C-alpha cells in the first residue's frame, strides 16, 4: 500500500464518489408545487422529491400570492407551452407559462383573462383543449378558450353546494362536480359527448371529500373524511357512477387524525406508478408541520412519507418532464454512463432544434422532438449542450454529469455472451510496485478479425488495492478502429471505490469498421507495498464485463470478455526507487487518534471521506493542521487536500 505519511499523490480534480451520493438530489422531479411566501417573493414554483421531501426551486412569481387558490394546468397544442391558470376572483384568471427548469430569462409575466361570467372553479380538459368552469350561483357550466378567455357556450346544470366544499374535475368525456349539500356530499356527472348529466348522493358518513383526476386515467379518485375523522381513499367511475372504497389512509407518524388536514388543491395523480400524491398539514397549538405522502391507488397503503420544509400547495404531477433533456443522458435511460457516447456517434454532425437554454447543468430542459430516434430515444437528448448540433462538445456533458440519475422507466437490452466479438487483454511481460503500468485491450485478432461494428462499451474490473486512486485511465490511441479524436470518440469513467472503469469508443464518421487487434490503451500507477514482504511477485486480477457492441444500424452484436491477471513484481527486484517531489506531509498512517498535515505550499481546506463518499471531516488549513480521528470507525478513508489550483488525494487507514 502506498505510504502517505511521506507525501501524497497529485490527482486530477475528481469527486466521483461524491457524485454517487448526491446526484439524485439534483434531479428534477415531475412533482411540482407552489410554495409559501419567502421574503419579498410571493410564490416559488418548486420541484419536490417525493421520497425525501427535498425541493428544488425553479422560478419565482413576484405577484400576489396564489398559494392554495383553485388552479389548473394546460398544455396548449398551438404553442407547445404548458401554462398554469389561477382563479383569483369570480371572473379573473391569472395565467403564467410554466418553466420546468431554471431559465435566467424567465420573468414570470402574467397574462390576465377576464371571463364574461362569474365562475366558482375551473379545470382543463385535455381531450378538447378547453377550460371548463362552473358557476354555483347560476348553475351554468362554461366552455372557455384558454388562450383568449372567450366563453364559447354554456349549459345549465342544476347543482347545489356550499362553495368552500366545491370542486370540478375532468376525465376523458366527463365533467364531475363535487359539493356538499344539505347533510350529504353529492357528485354530478356530466357527459360532454351526450350532453347528459346525473347526480348521486354519497353515504352520510362522509363529511368532506376532495376530487382528483388526470386525463391519462378513466377513473377519478377522492380523499374523503368521515364523521369519526378517519380518512379514506375512494375510486370513482364516471361511466358507471360507482364509488368504491380502496382503503383507509394510514395516519402520518406522530400525528392524530384530529390534527390533520388535506389541501384540496394539493392532490395529484402519478398515472404511471398508480399513485396518489397528497400534501398533509398537522396543526398544533404552536406550529404547523407539512408532509408529502404517496399512496398506492390499489391498496391505499403508504408508499412514501416525507417531511416538507415549508407549506406547499397547488400540487401537480407532469410526466412530460421525464422527457426533458438531462445533459449527458443521450439514450434517455435515466443514468449518465459511458454507453451514452453511442448516441452521439450514431448521429454525429446531425442538426437538431437548438434549445432556448443551452447549458450542460444537470437540470431537466425542454427541447423539441426531432422525430429521429437512436438508442430508443429522440436524438434531441444527444444534443447535450443544446446548441443545435451533435458533436464532440456534447461529450463534455457525459463527463460532467457521469453517474447522475433521473426518473425514467426505460430499461436497456441484455446481450448474449457468444464470442463472435471477443474483448481481451494484451499484457506487458510484467508490472512493478510504485510504477506506471500500461496494458492494451484488443477486439478480435489480426488473424481472426471482426466486422461491421461502430461502437464498443465495456467495463474493466480491477483490484483497487493495487491502483493509486485517480490514476486509472485510457490513453490516446489510434488503431484499426480509427484515429482517436478524429473518426471516433473515447470516454472513460473510473470508479476506484468500486474497482471498475467504464470505457466507450464510438465512431463519429457514420461508417462501420472491420479489423482485429488492440483498440485502446489502459494505464495506471501501481500502489506501493502490494507484494508480500517474503515474496517476489503477486498477481493483480482483471476482467472485462458489461459489454455492448453495436453497428451503425444499432444492431447489438454478441460479445464476451476475458478474465485474466497481470504479474506484479516487487519494486526492489529491478532496483526501482521512489521519487516524490510533493511538499505535503501527512502522518502517521495508519493512525489511531490524530492525523497531522504539514505543508510548504498554501492549502485552502482539507476533507476526509469514507469509502462511500460521505464527508467525515472538513477543516480549513493553518500551516499545520491536526484531524481528530479517535471517534471514527476503523477502516480505509480518503483525504483530499485543496490548494489554490490543485487537489491532492490518497488513502489513509484508521485503526
């Protein structure tokens, strides 16, 4: 093992294992909501992670507060822009474009629609692209054009309800009104196609009911409270007018039902996962606590329960955001990895539609479909930087966002392990401790070539105790596969903590290639003291796995990888001496109580990490710094030292 009590090795600035821990929190969730006032801002549109309750602020609305007001969401075919409609007064709608990512040019411009008739509630009907609104005072149902506010027709449908208990929901061919009458809750079903309606009364046990629907589902759902303050999840069929109990909703932890309230404007349906999302408030004498709960629509069981940092309302679920471009995830399978180089190579130099915001930041970004599909996704995803052309610049997003994940249900295909396209190692005669090593990886043989291929993706697995962290990498290489950086592109992503490096080579000339022999060089620095004291040499195991080989038509080729090992000799066998010119001393190693850091160069700060990427300690530096490790568990840790323009890292053992 390389001794870091003498000096530590300089590495490229890389924090891969930190990425694994925090990447998910950077993902934009399709669950959106308006948050309560924050300083001078009245509202903030946020994306909420249903598992953790963490929220990412998207944009601010610098106008009157809309929190908890009746609202609806539309996607207007004429503009391809989602809009949110807030009902302010009986005949006034405030309308805003909906940003699903941070847009520095977004100014929350409000459009006001003045309706010629009073209305009590609204909902958007996706099948007809109209807003429907109902006025309890005149019992009229109105059809409203969303981009003008024009009332095109109205129908008189008698219905009685106290206003505070009223709501309207649309689903496919139905408009459903929900209201509390004289002692009972009534549901009115209006069939848009037949212009007919009917009303049913629910059990008198129910004292409150809130409707929620979505145009992807034929069923409506309701969250109901009974006379005993128990909450129930109901399924409602407008076609048959059946109302069925799915189950009693579980209470939140540390709450009792008498303290709970559900916001009728904070219910949403995840139609792909068959779940109901609800925001619940627990009120005590001194404060209010807010929670986001996910319920299964089949069993009413609680799926997720998360605590919110503030009050949110106007909740809605928009899976359209899952088709946002997440820069680097070119095949849109939910994760950025080396396989994403394929899509860039398959449509290299292809022109897309430039995005309004052109950034590789890990945020979901709207982009128009091109209609061209590669790797199972529209090629807009391969235009990672959004400039309208697919080229080498888009590879930077793969590097920057490697291992980041977002919500997606797409799965990859598996390959058979026949050896039509074999990958194997080409080793030198041997390697030595505390020395640089270069090996080669070959595809096919000169005497037995392979043909008709365009891209190769695979993983090299290695024993990380042999490898100095941060040194495992591929090298510039030209071979029968092509000229590196000219007619093919190369990426690699080293995951030292998990003992593997992912590698991808993909053409960019839109031509298949044929040949056999070495295609890439792989190098690293061998750790010191890996050979047993009484031994002359040892073996370092290596293997190739997770192979995907494609041709330009995206046909997946049958492939296999080899398991092998390289002989590692003791450094003294050939008289190798260690040379270290760095000016940072860290000692002792192993350490039991304290770690000392002494440096001749200016250091900004120091971090100590676990092998899973968790930050254990963070300290600023004053020429000599001591880390107290007496209270942490025994094991291997990583220490990172940040200077003005470099980062140094190595392993340290706490015993």
